[in-house]
C-alpha cells in the first residue's frame, strides 16, 4: 500500500479552488451543487472493505474523487487546479444522467462522457489561462493521448475507461464493497468563499 505523502502535490483549499474556477467562468458549479442539496467533502484515503472467502478484507483505492448519494468527495492531496478538475468531473456525474442503477453498462458510458467533457473543460481553461498569461493554471491532458490536435480523443478515452473501469465494475458487482473515507471532512458552503 502506498499512501500519498502529505504536501507532495500540494493541498488545495476550497477558497483557492473557487478562485480558480471563477477565473475561468466555472465558479457557478459550486453554487449549483449546494443549491441541489449536495455536500462536498475531502479525504486523504479511500478504503474499500469486502468479504472474500469468509474473510473481511480491505484495500485502498487510489481515486482522486467520488460521487454518490448527493455527496461529492475530493482527495485533499491534490494541487488547486487538479482539485478543480476533479470537482468539475464529479459535478458532471450530477449533471449527466446516463447511469441507471439496473444497467451496469450505463455506468461505463457515463464515465466515458464525463471524461470527454472534463477534457473539454481542461482545454477551455488552458486556452483562457494562456490568454491571461497564467501558464501555471494550464491543465495538460488528463490521460495520455486523451487529447489530439487540441480536441478530446474519444477513442482513447473509451479504451481507457474499458481498461480501467470495467474490471473495477465487475469486481464491485461481485464483492459489493463498502467505501470509507479517512478523514471524511465536510466543507461548508461558506468555506468556498462568497
Ligand atoms: Zn467519474
């Protein structure tokens, strides 16, 4: 098990993420989430617990964020711009309603669409950041090959989701793991500023 080291990638604060999103015209997503009754939390470690051969086991999942039951969680140990991108990713899961509980395949379809639109967001932010001369705000492609000639590459994103998410989906359907977040810190609306 390898734990992210504190401070290695920097830890974001809600106010910094808000300022970043506001700068590029996306700050409204925070208000939309709270208006819809969402809670936003941060964590250092995501641990899933499951039963295998009658034994209780647990393993750490290296996810940077998650979305379930009107709660969005973002890993604390991320840079401001990557935390903003993860928040936008999880916001897209709230906005895009492809996933149906009785259709596991739709879970993969939704992830693919979310990743496609997250890449559009990263491209848009980077274009605006370049115009402002804020090179440090620019975001590269989220996955290798996920962007070609300045546009998201749908095939690469599709293959990535198949390779990374399908085995996880199948494992989840078999094992019914329960996820715990350590810590599981609630961020109040006020903490984002404004
Ligand atoms: Zn996702």
